[in-house]
C-alpha cells in the first residue's frame, strides 16, 4: 500500500510568550492566554515566509527519504498564507530541492487542512502509477489581528511528506474526509487579517467535522479507539484537541505526545502534520496512528497510519520536531509586531 517514504519539518527559531502578548492588551489578556492552553508560539523572522518554510521542510523530507528529488512527480503546497496571490509557492520549492521540471505542481488552499488534502492527492497519483513519489507540504505564517484571540495562537511552521510505495517508513492504510459549507473562519482577498465566528468555531465547526471524520474512519475500518496507540487532531489551541479526545473517549496518554501547539502555537496548515511528525519521531514499529486534520470552511481529513520497521533505518537523518521546538530565541512584543508587519494595522 501507499505510504510515507520520508518526512521533514521546519519551525522558525523565534518565540514569543503568550503572557507577553497578554501584557500588551490589558487585564483580559492573561485570562484568555491561559484558557487557550498555548504558552508560547513560533514567530517567523523578517526573511521567512511560506516559501522558505516549505523549502526547508521539503529538503529535510528528501534527505530523510534518501531519494533522488528528480523522482518526485508532484509537488503540492497547502497554505493560507502563500507569499504570492498570483504565483505558485510549489515552483519555488521544486527549484530549491533540484526537482524535475517534468513534475506537476500546484498550490492548495483549504484553511488548515490544505496540506492533508495534498497528501490525499499524492496518494491517488501514486496508486494510479502516474508518479513514483509525491511531495505534500502544509506550511503557514498564520495571521492574527492585534488584540484578537487569534494573536495568542497564530504561529508559523510547516511539514513535508513524501508519498510513495517503495519501503515506506509508515503505511497509510485508509483515509476518509468529511466536508460541509460552514463559514467559521475566513479572510477575503486583500485583507491583512482573518475574521472568525468566535464560539461558532467550536460547534458546529471544529468538533462536528473532526468528530464526524473520526467516526467515519472508525466505521470504515471496523475498529475502536482501543486499537490505536497514538492520536493526532488539528490544534487551533491547546484546549480543543483535548476536548475532542474526551468526546471520542481517547485516553489522555494517547493524545498528549502530539500536542505541540502548547510550545509553538497553531501553525495552521502545518498543525496536524507537525503533530503527526512528532509521533513518527518517537513511535515504535507496529504502532498505529489515528490522525485527523481540520480546515475552516469546513472539512476534515482522517488517516489510519501504521509505523513500519523501515523507520528505524532513517532516524537521526534530519532534525526532529523536538529539535526545532528546543531551538528558540525569545522576542518581545515590539519585535514580534515588527517582524509580523502589524504596525500598519494599528495606524
């Protein structure tokens, strides 16, 4: 079956503590920051964007997989913060990894699940024998209006997955999706910051879609929660995935290893994919992973993934998620606002 041949991540070095954001926005700030369960978040440097983040993650994935990048027949980059409105990010990645000019390439958008949609596309192309390998990337430099709740969680980072059939480090056994038109979160063309429906983003958005996709996957595979060793849910904050796990009956110990959001924030299209990478970094061969992404607008992609013995041959090739989490430098709010170009929004 089709599976993950290699994967890689990239998380910017800079961090800001949510308590420092809260200190700028008055007495309600600390209460909001604590309630979200995010203690600090990653901040892209002034020379970092989705193209650079996607490229670094892709280079790590190629090195991890030990393949010739010219054998990659498709490159899809999922993001809601592509640096160009008209010009693909994927072509930049293609040239940076010395890929083949005969590859198909496109940028994807579906809020925070664009990267997992790219994985599903690559799966189909590999299984149909149209390509040997496909590269699916989820990366973002997430936006949050100054003072808005999103500012406490919107972060930056990305993950890249090479999909193929030869000697996978993890096999993707099954995938399903659940999709509706639920406008809980949006950003119109030309606007600097997104808008959201506040409490509407929980129910009927996040919880309905992840819950429905999860139950569909359990039904399709005729399995139960007890059949899986690890769970990964999209992480808009530190609270939602824990509540989702509680609703589904997932033991805390099967979920907590994926909750990178507490230390790096919500990386949007990179969120579930970085959480999955964190599990692949530590999981033993034979472990089964249950992963569900979520994208506002709205939809979820769910996957059953089995870790293979091949993974033991590749560990140590590239930095792990934990390596990137621990590689950090704190900035104050003024520097953060400068790097994220928020000053114009305050004028």
